[in-house]
C-alpha cells in the first residue's frame, strides 16, 4: 500500500482541554479530508482542522460510522474519527475492528484519559502516599468495590454522587474516607468539591451543586489522595479562572490578548469593534512604496500592527519583501508593532522604552542632524484617523514627515443580539479597552457594559474616554501594552480572590454578583 492511498486514523481528543491533544493528533487533524466527531468535540477542536475538511457526525451505530470512514479512505482521503477521551476506552473498538477486517490502513492515536487528566487538573496526586492499589472503575460498579488501601478513581460519577457514597459505605468504606469530585474537568467550567463519603449530599448542596444542576461529566477520587486537592489545586485557582472577558479589538489583533487571557484561566470573547479597510485611493501608498525602494526616506515609523500589515501587503503586491527596507531606519511604537515587523523579517532600530504610543515614540525620536542624516524625510504609514501629534513633533525636531494613509478604520457591524445582551446585562466579567476608539465603538454598536463588569484600560487617555461614557475604570495598565493590561487585570482578579478567601466569603466571579448572573453566564 502506497503512502498516497487513503487511510483512517482513530484519534483521542482527551477530556476537554484541546491543549492536551498529542502532537500526532494535531498533525493528523490538520491533514484530514474527513473528520467524524460529535458536535461537542468538533466545536472545541475545529480550529485545528484543514480549511477544506468535511466534518460529519457519527452514525447511529458503529457499522454506519465505519462505512463512512472506509468509503473516504477508499477515495484516497485521510479520514479521522475523533473521540472524546481515548478511542479504545470510549467506544471505538468496533470501528477499529471494521478497518482491520476490510484491510484498510489505520492507526490509533491515544488520548489523555479523563481518569488521570481530570484529577491532575484538580491537583489530586493519584499515587497518594504510595501505599495500596490504584483502581479505576465506572460508577455503575461502585457497590462491588470493597475497601482497600490506595486510591479509587470513579468515572461516570456525575449521575448520583450521593448514592456513590452510600454504595461505597455499604461495601465497607469508612464514611470519613476523603472524596473529591470534579465536574467538566480540564475546561474553564471545571468545579471540584472536596468532602467525605458520609457528607457528599450536604457538601455538594453547600457548593451550589444540586441534582437539578446541569453539569457535564464528572470524575471522583476516593482515598487519602483526595484530601490533597486544596493544597495542590492549580487550575481552578488561576486568577481569572472562568472569567468571561470581552476583547473589543480588530479580529486580527485579538489573538495576542486572547491567548494571554487563556493562560490566566479566562474565556475570551473576541468582538470586533473596528474594521480595517484599504484606503479609498491607492496612489499615496504606491508613491510611498516607490520612494521606499528609491531611497527617498531616512526613516519609516510604524505606529500600529495594521500599518505594518498594510505596507507588507503593498510590497508583496509588487513582488517585494523586507529587502526593500535596506538602508532605511525603522521605528516601531511598541511591542506588538515590533513583533509584526519581526515576523516580516525587520528588526526595528527604535522602540520607545516608556510610553508605547505616538507621543512616546516622539519623545524617543532623535533630532535631525544635517551631518549624520543624509535625508530628512520620514515615512508615516498610518490610519486615516491618526492624530497630528507625531507629525508636529517630528517637524519640531527638523524632520520632514510624509503622512500616508495606509488603511482606513471604520466601525464594525454590531455583534449578535445575545452578545449585546450579555454586555448590557452583566454576562461578562471584564472588558478590556485598548484604545479610546474601542470604547467609543463598543458603546456605539453594543451599548455600555453592566456596572458589575470590571473595566480594564490600556492607559490614561483610554481611561479618560471610558469615564466620559460613564464607565468606572477598575484597572489601568502600568504601561501602554496589551500584555501589561491583561497581566494587570489578572493581578486584580487574584487580589479579589485572596480578599474573598481571607474574609471567608464564597468565591464569585464579577458576573455572579448580581441576580441572574449564573444563568446569563451560560451564554456561549
């Protein structure tokens, strides 16, 4: 069989966090022509699929799913059957056997099993003190498990946790045995409750978990290992764990903020408030590119990532690359703009150490020296709404600034009604404003954030604009950087958590501090 023939891969997606997929799983998903998965699993891994992949739900029975996979393989495709958890632990045996019987090439890519991953994310060391066995059972078999030293892991524990305690006590387990149960493990909905077998019911009720509570799957741990959860908890104690954070930026710029928010346990919601469009007439940019190539400029100053993107696209349109900047000095307003330049292969010569803004760049700009500087022209590719501050400051320093419209910024379309309701109704825990325009545009297209929502801003000018719209600013970044803003909000969240713990109060996200908060947080 040649490598060009189609084949089938049975891939485990793990228990919930897509960061737990293996490198092999990610590689196969990016190459598959067909992905067969339940809607829930497909939704959380869709960003890993090839753009032209066909996504299908499993058939009602294993033979039906197997026929779909075999058909795709015989057509020369790589077909991936994606399972929650592990293929051979979560019902894939029949489909794998069908491939073997049909003599179609296949492979099995294990997934991290929930039985080990979920306790790990809850900070529960399954080895305990090293004494006794490590046993894994399903909740349906709990009544048959006699007490013994060691650790017992119970999958499928979400159905009736209190009944589990009764069954284990009846089987000889002491009612004082430590018991930990974790719902929705490895996701930002994860919740762990620590108790004992004899107190499961009342302690779950005290934690707000009742029979009527709609939760996902759960894994329970019984034994001394379960008592370590409070000391070793690391996932649920992240400073922004479970916070729904609105990121109102252009879609191209939101990923840096969202990725950093996820590191702190938050759930970012990217809502574009600004759409970036080409200039109405291209002649200015065409002349600027020609001047760049012919040596018209001594400096090029980039004040945004959008400016870098616009110039890069125009150069590539003419078949040019970063070599067009040979002999030209390059300035960048801050870390994100510098990163965009580095991605293009250009290392900026000047980046302000202090305020990362046009004003900060002007403060760091050297005066024109007619001996050292053979040319006094500076190219400023900017937005159509950029202020004249930088142009004026450069002129005062003896430079001739050519302000070129590289792109236009327009207000984005309003977000869906459900998002607008969450913004105004307090469904978000925080919103991060990275410029005055994001404040104006968000309020314009979606309304003002609810009073319980934490407002974070990138600097004093953005704070001033937020105040003009009647918003209470809770967090201001110590320096005008998107990463510094996220870090500052995380510090704020950690301080709130520590204060609640010190006061003996329940841990609540900002959106849970008003009536109906938990219900509205269900919005996805």
